[in-house]
C-alpha cells in the first residue's frame, strides 16, 4: 500500500522498477540507501528516463511504518512521487514470503530495530525479480534496469501485429 493509501504493484507495465527494502527509523544502512536512491532519482531525471525506470522503497516494518510515517520519510528524502514511491504491506502476514522471495534477511536487534541485508532489486514490468545488485552500485542497477527494459520492449509485438 502506497503513502496515498492505494495499492502499489511491484511491477509497472511501462517501467522497470529498482526496488529496495528499508525501515525509516534505521540510522545505518537505510540512511545510506536513501542517499543512493536520491542520487538515482537525480540521474534518472537528468537522463530523461522517468518513462523507463521507477524507484520503489518497501518498508519491512509495517507495525511501525504507517502511511503517515512513510509519507514523512518520502518528504525527508525529497522523493518525486511520479518517480519514487514508498509502500508498506496492507497485511504484515505477507512480509515473510515477500522478504524470502527477494532474499532479504531481517532480524530484530533486541533494541527495537533490525539487522538486515541490503541490495537493489531489478524488477521487470510484470513484477518478476530479474537481478539483484549490491546497494553500493546504483549505476550498475540503473544499467541493468535499462537493459531489462530494452529486452522487454524487444519481446513485445508491434501495435496491431497479429490482426
């Protein structure tokens, strides 16, 4: 569920998604991740790629990260909602399967926070995970997204084909 209360699909029919998993109270890796996604947002705009790539940050702390909390975090990150979306799960029971499908390990740290791994996940237009890139290599993730987008467009028949 997005910060406006509407569902946010993993896949976008028009764009490849660069996805990360965060919890905004994190003061370590998530803060660095926010900076990496800010830089990606700037680069995507600079290169005019908004119609080909989007950013999506999903909270893995739905008990705390309400829509209001995520909206505040999005503002703090200076996220352009047309390019960078934030989401939480409507049903926290879905979280373990989602995290497992994306290879994310989250362990409560006993202090109210979490220890977790981090990566940029490249998700195709149908919502399938196609690549995982180290979070410290955003340029590689963007290149992978553009490559995936070109591959997906090449597979689509031209409009009116087959009629």
